[in-house]
């Protein structure tokens, strides 16, 4: 099916990590302004704004006023957790195709880190996850925060397929190899498998180095039509396909929770729309909130058979010298944690050929994966430096 084309024409990124001197709104304003400048656009040429806030809930519809934007044709808050970046780009592309808007800024901002508090404090708040009735029993019983949920998923994968902690470690070390090459990464100290295996338990079977960073900061992209992109003084990245997948798992013995994720459904949709097959993908930018999610996502997209993600990681295929370059900026494990904007921003950088020492030579098709909740929500984008014929 032929669809009107869309392109990402601007990328704006603030400082990320232990940034304590700016509010989420201030960071978001800086990111959108940076994206507009990168695109060669004035702020008043933006007629659509989609926002996604993290756990601090520091941005929303009021960002329009903070940016000084008037007479927007599209304004909405998008919340699909870690899959939101992909959803925002898809919504922007559809709005542009329908004529609802012409130029849409998509922005994520969050400030969960607070001076004097642990990095995981914001994500461990049980009040964020309390639900009425039996749905609230897991939290009432002590299953608080995403670490516990992902630990259960990882353990199920290990029990079913024989995946090992050392294979999780292979993901962590290959991702760190990429981060060493990325001047934007928070963690650039080389890591060995021994470092991973000697890191403390967070929730078994997940060690500290199996878990992503927590970061303050903001990232924004600007989406417009492929036709308009060709007229701008920028390096466009074209959106060839998108998809979503929301499994709706329940806590039942016959559930596929931990074994199969919504990446399978969203990936199939995105690649069908893009008219490509899995073997044509050059770079994989995956939502790696945990090392386990990298493995299960690779399996669900079809880069290896189900249960063989661990062996794939051990083979060295994912790192700078491998044949399946994955999370080339260091991902959320070692670079920065901006929810789904982490893989999206690196995908734009790679598609533009702007990765410096970490640039992958063949970057015609880049897959971007988002994952939200605890394997509840997934999005997929297929991006390219080339416009679709």
C-alpha cells in the first residue's frame, strides 16, 4: 500500500543524566527549540505538538504556552509509556498525511532524579501502581516497581529456554562497547563479563548491570512531509513504517508473559507497511530497559529463533564488530534513559550517518523498538535516510 511519506527533519537533545538545575518543562523547551534549529525551521512554523511525560509528569498541554506557540492545529499528550516515542511519530505522520497538521514536534521530558535520593526511588513508588480490587494484590504483596516485574519475566525466559545470567551479561558488555564510542553516553568505562557477574543483585535474576540508567533530560524530534523535508536545510530521516502491539497479558499459567512480547505484532505491522523483511534491517535500536528485553525483543522480531537470543548475544553479533549492530549508542543500559526517545534519537543519528566513531557503515534501514509498562505496550518504526519510491 502506498502512503504519503513523512520524515523526521529535526532532532533536539538536552544534557541528560544528573541534571538538577532545570525543570522538565525548561528541558522540553530547549529540546524543541534545538530540534527546530536542526530542521532549519522557526518555532512559529510548528503547527502540531505531541508531548510525553515520564514519571515526574513535568510536561503536558501547557508546553504550548511555554514554547510561545499559537494557533496549533494538533495538540495532545501521548502516554503509552516506553512505546510512546514510536506512537508519537506514527500519530504525527498520520496527521500530516490527513492534512491535520504540517509540522509536528514530538517531545519527551522527565526529571525523576532528585538530589539526595536514590536513582530508583521514583520508579519504586508503590502509589503509582496501586489498583483497586484484586488487580492491586501484586503491589500489596510486595511486587513493587518494574524491577520485580521484569525479573519475573526474565526468570520465566530462563526457565523455559535455558537462558543464563552470563548471556544477559553478554548484552550488557556489547552495549557498553558502543557507549564507550559515544560522547553523549553517561557510562563510558569499559565493562567485562566479570564486572557484570560481580555486580550486586537488584532482584534475582537481574543484577545491577542488567538494569537501565535513570536520567533527567529531554529529547524532541520534528516530523513533516517527505515533500517538505526536501526543501529544508537539514538531513531528513524518512519514516517507512510503523506498528503497535499490546498483548494484554494476565497473570495466568497459560499466558505468554515473559516469552513473547508485543514486538512480534508491532514489528510485523511496521515491516509490512515499509515493504521490507527482517533480513534487510541494517541497525537495531531496541528499548533495553533490561538486558533481558534486548534478548526477547530480538527473538520476537525474528533476528533469531525463539529462545536463542542468549546465544546470539554470546556470539558477539550485537557489538561494534558484529554482524547485527544493536543499540549502537549504548542504549538505556549505558547511554541515557529517555524512554522510547533513547532508541529513536540514536536511530536518527545513525540514519543520518552522524554517529562518529560508532557510525555503522550500512544504515539504509534502521528498526526502532519501544516497550512500555512491563511488556504491556510496544511500538516499532522503520526509518531510512532514503525516501520511499
